């Protein structure tokens, strides 16, 4: 046995980096292939000093359990081998999953264990990941079941009253006008709330099924915030609430404008709903780490009790409370906000104190500064890259050979600046800019047009698309860099 083992040790008969051999007795030394030492980071001498040999490195308290099973195996003359799967912690504290087949040699009055050890870390990790997916899907299904139960009740409950009030209005023509208005107002408010719930539910379902359209583009985040505030101006004015915006000028993000507007509007709507008359709401925009932007919506409202804070963002709990002016909610809004933020690879969290207010934070990806140059000549591309990288190190530089190639680029990305020729084969600069502005509706992309001859009428066409930067097409990249510097400084 000994000579065979030494042959394996020295010659590595099985050339597989994930298969190892070992031999030991608990009273004697531990021997193994060099590859096993390398894998776990401990030497043979170090392992020999451990009470359970390499099994002493097993995570938690399982090493004694394996030792006891081996003692039992040792005393059973009818057993020739035993198999174990365990997680061992290497010297570098890296977990390694191993499958070990252990044999015993009872010859010559001595009992020596020998093992074939297989590294199954990759397989085990896939098994763990699969189990996590199964558990997550199970939890999602349970959440959906609870949601369906809750929604079924919430959608059905108001209809008894809606039908009742409708019947009164239909069957009692002599009803006093004051009562009639009161009943109609209830029907209107309840119907509006039910429609909001159905819309939220449909949007949430689209996220779950992956059918929600997601079209991120480069946009200034402050513009999105201001547009959302405009939508809520009437509601804020009725409660004498001022919404202030701090920061965000010149900060661009890469987001789906419709979805982010929906998330921000929901957070602002909640802030207005739960803030008493005469108080303020603040929206703070700031950089978060290197590639993210943080938005905070802070109010001086009712706050959320500690017992209810754990219910937020969970579809199965559907937490809702009445606003300071009796406003109702669906309880699904924040769940939808979380879905939207996570769709953008961001995070959302909050701080809240009862009767003092709440602040909701979320992060979204920052848009890098990208310069798109329509230029087909390789030499000019190299010269542009050298000059612009030196003067604008924070910019990524992309090239398109033709206007049509630039259009395909714009389907995927929205650059900070475009440098294009006025006259191009099969497409003019005006046509390119026209297509750009259909996507860039806030006219945030700066455009430099390289021209030879251009008429006043053509300049007016460009002006319609907020393009006024014209440079002679013979200008060098250094001269164009100077124009670019004046635009972005």
C-alpha cells in the first residue's frame, strides 16, 4: 500500500487538478499529493499535528461527527469504504467543498486510512445557487398568492358601496342636491382609487413577467424631478406645501425616463399626502460613489411607526395609511418604486420617525460623458482620440463611419456631444439631428456640425433642432476641441 501511495504522490497518475490522494492514521502522520497541499494552503506537517487531520479544517462542528463515523467504520470489518461530503476552510479562509471516498487498510496489524478526494466546489455552488433560485421563486409564488388574496378583497369591497350609492342616485330623483353631490364625490374618489390600484397591479405584473418596456437614455435628473413636481403642483398648493430641489444641475443619469418619472412622482405624491399643511418637502440630488446618483425625498410629515416599517416594499403585506387630508392609497406604490429602482440596478432605502417625517433615498446609474464623432478615416480617428483624450480625459470617445451607423448607435446610447459633417453620403446632418431630437426631447445633446458650404435656410433647419455650432470642415481636431471646450465648460 505504501509503495503504491508513494507512486501516486510522486508521479500523479491521475492528471486532474480537482482530484487528490491522502493517507493517514490518527496516531501517525498525514500524507497527501502536493496538489492537495496547494489547494488547502496547509502543509502535510501542519495537518499531521491536527487532532482530526484534514477533517479538523471542516466548517462548524462537523469534524468530530466525521471522526466518530470513521471510528465506527474502522471497527466494522465488513465495510471497505465510506463516502463523505463536507465544506473545508482553507488557510486563506476560502471555503472548498470536497467529496471524499475513504478506504481502510487493515494489513499487518495496522490500520491506515487512504482517500480519494474530489473538489466539487463548482458543482456544489451551482446546487446552492439552484436551491436559492427555487426558494426565491417559491417565496415569489407565495407572495403572489397573498397578493391575489389581498387584491381580490380590495377590488371587491368598494363595489357594494358603489352599487348602493349608484342605485340611490338612479332610483331617487328627488334626492337633495347636497346629498347627490356627496354620493357622486364618493363614487368618483373610490373609482379613481380603484383605477390607480389596477394600474399599479398591471405595472407590477409586467415587471414580474418581464414584459415591461425598458429604454434607458441619457437625461439630466433635475429635469425629471422638476417635471414630476409640476404634475403635483396643484395637490401641493391645496395643502400650502412647498417642494424644494437642491442640487442636480449638470448631473446626467442613464435611465428610462417614463419609469423613473413614475417612481419619483410616487415618492413625491406620498410626501404630499402625509405632510401637514404649511410644511416643506425637499428633494436632494447628489453624486453617490463613482457611477451612481442619489436622490432623496424628504418630508416633515406623519412618519411611519417602527412596527409598520418592515411592511414597506413588500407586495404581500400591502401597507397603506390615510394622508393628513384624508387621502387614500393603494399600498402598492412603493412596491412598484422598488421594482423600478432595482430594474435600473439601483437601491432604495428610507429613514422615518413617527410624527417627525420620512426620507426616502434611491440610487440610479450615472451617465458617462460620451463623444460620438462621425468620421470614416482611420488617421483622423486616431488624431481625434489623441487630442480629445488629453483635453477631456473623463470622456469616452466613440466613432461612427456614416450617418446610418450613427443612427444605429443612437438606438442604444445617448452621447453627451455629437460631431458630424453637414454633407454626408445618403444622409445630411439635418436628418441625423432630426432623428436625435426624437430621442433627446430635452435637447441636452450638444451638436457640432462640420460644414463646407451651408445656406441660411439650412442653418434655420438646424436651429429648429437647437443646433447653432458650425465649424469649418477643414478645422483640425485641436481647433474642434477648443469649440467643444466652450460648449461643456
